[in-house]
């Protein structure tokens, strides 16, 4: 599963990026990025989309990240590329083969600065700084007309339902990146509790933070496994880097007081506000200080990253782990191995004292994107390719060539007369295909399917059967919990590159935030120190950053 880095972590490396996006200083329009691609609507493109393939085949260049190759395949000759030529009439020429992500990013930035020829289709990770460098380089076309003409229904429908997905890719009213779709709500926070402890203590699901406090007190002081109170720290959290994160997160606690920390939320007037300076954050910090004093939180939490926070839960010394629906895949198996008889279950997010409730929601169904070189002879080809994957592989039909997987003998095969995708049974099993766009995913399909399984319905489609086989019942149930609380998920509305003041001031502001929050939680500062922190944050660049963030938001959203 993918764990998304919070946007500000990208800013930590901005000082290291010394290569500007365009050495000449030309604007995008001066470099030709405002030009409409010459082949939009060309006879060759129309014929390819009508037939579903290019005939005769076309050649193009792209970026191919490292993959595992088996059965004699190589990066230049493999089952994917043979399929692409036969099915779509497309083949590689002069593509890039970087060794890793870091090398690729460096090669891309050097190519922009030096004027080196770039591939026709350039993969872009979720990185606002890099995206803006590429847009500003003038080497890539706006895709508005291509998208309107060639994107399929799945892609268009999702973009229409989630216009915010365009925000990181928009400049001067034009869209520059074709979004690559990802499963939505896959990282939404819920609470994983030790269900065997809940049963032995005869406890009910926590509806409020007060209910949760009672559970933590019982877990610590009346531990069903017989652990002494000094050995149990019921809530497993991470305070080392970010507190709004993917495991051991505290977004749900801040949400109980009306804000989500470390992200940009909408205030009552529709303006963007940094969640960590909202008055609700002070209440959340006061509660965390109380829990630290009561021993509900381990004193080493400030040293723990996300993985380390999970270890206290899997070791059996914590009873509550904030995490996503996929915890049954990791790290829950370690809990079952370490603590015989342990059980776990996903619970909904509880409400605060005033009925407020909320968690992060930073996934608009996009994982990465592709930009199209202004010199590409067939700019529409990437849409023909991606449309095929979305229409045929993302949710394959029964009886289709992709019912059991992408390639027979690789990710599925006939064993003992029956089709199987069990990697233990298939010699040289591999599902690492070098798809130009990564695996095809329909954003809402994953969670909808798990909810269907959780409701006891029989899996019918190949995709549903695959989820029933590979996802655990605890995972199904967790998805149902997530989807029952969709209205509590709060979006981070700032997904752009660092604003001018962020470049010079953000690292210091974040350092001050983390130091102040941790000192309040550990009782080294009074809770009222929060007020001085907010005042300093605003005067030391925060107010200017807030203005810049809002200006950016208006420029990309039209609001």
C-alpha cells in the first residue's frame, strides 16, 4: 500500500534544489506551452482511437523505472512491451531507464537546465516542487484539449467529481499533467483496538473521547493479559516527525476539537487556515498532556516514527493503534505472532466534547501524473494507453483475457487444471510489469468492493473474487467503518509548491511548532504557551504565508 508523504516534508529539501526550472527565464507562453498540440484531432489519432490501436505502429519515449524481470525478459524486451505493441501498436524508442527515484529526479532537473531532449511522456511523482519546475520549463504542453477529447469516462467522471485533483497541476488556468488514478480513502484514519481486551473487559465501542479515555484506563490499570500498569501504554502514537501521518497519527484527536493539524483547512468563511494554529489545537494539546501524565502514552513517543509506534501495539503493550484499513496486512500479523490469542478490530473515530469529529483526507484519488513533451509526435498516445488499462485491467470482465491477471505464466497460470494467481504455486511469479502509468485503478472500486464483502454479499466479478481471496475479513470490516464516516474526512487544500515566504521561513516555523507542541505534551511548557506560539508564528512569516496560500488556492480553484 502506498503511504503518502505530507506536503511539507517536500519543503524540507527545497534548499537542496538549486537548479531552476528554466535557465533562460522565459515564461511558459514564450516557450510554447500554450500552443495546442498539432495532432489533436489528426487523422492518424482519430484512426487509432477508432480502431483501438495504431496501425502501423508508432514509436515514443518515456521513463521506465526498475522492475523485476523473469523468464528471460529484459527492460528492453519484456511481456509488457510485447503486449503493448501487439495490442496498442505502440513501442519504445530512446526511453529513459533510471536506476532509482533519486537518480530520475536529478536527471530530470539536469535535463531541464541543460536543454537535453526529454522523453515524450514524463512520469511525475507527487512532488509539488518538481511539478512546478517542469511546468515552468516550457518543455511540456497544457493537456486541456487532449483531456477533453481523448480521456475516457472513468478518468473524466472522477476528475469532475474531484476537481481538487487538478490543483497541483494547474497554472494560469491551464492543466499540465494527466492524473494517474489511485484508490480513494485507502489511508483514512480509524482506531484499531485489541478486541480480546475489549471482550474480556466487557467494553463497548467508544463513541466519545471520554469513552476512549475510560477504555485506556481499563487497558492500563485492569489489563486482561495481567500486565502491570507500568508496562502498558494504551495509545500507540508517533511524535517524532509529523503528528498528522499514516500510522500512529493524531489527526483524529485534533479533529475532536475542530481542526486537523499540519495541513491547510477551510475556515468558516471558506479561506484556508493552517490547522495547527486553530484554537482547537490548544485543546488537543491539553488532552495529550493529560494522557501523558496518566501514562496512556509512552514517554518515548517523541522518538518514535510511524513504524516504531506500531511496534508497541504489535508487542502487546499498547491497545490502540491509529491506522488505515490495511492494518490487517501490516502490522497486525506481527501482533498475532507476538501475542498468542490476540484479536484486533477497527473502530470508528470518536467525537469530542462538543460533538466535533474529523480526520485527515489527503487523497483525491491521484497518486502521480504524466506530462507530455511539446515535441511529442503523438501526444494523444498516452490517453489511448491509459484508457485501455482503465477499461480492461482495472476491473476486468469475466471471460476477458485479464480475468485472472495481466499475463499468463507471470501473475497467473493454470495449475492442476485451474487458474490461479497464487505466487507460491507459480514458478517465477512476477506482477512487476512496467506499466507506463503504474497499475490501473478505479478510485472508488477498492473500498466499495470491501464494503460489499463486509455486508456478506458473494463476490461476483474477477476483481471482487480477488479481493475476497487476498484481503482479510478484518480488512473488509475496516473499510465499512471508513465508508460509514466519509463526512468526517477533512481535505488538505494546499497542494502547491512552496510559496515565496515558505521557502525562507517554513522550516523555522515547523521547527517551532514541533518543539512547542512536544514541550506542552510533555509538560515542559504550560498549555497557554500555545497562545504565544501562535502569535510568533503569525509575526514570523505565518500571516504572509497564509496570504500566499490563499492567493494560490484562488488561482487554481477559481474561488
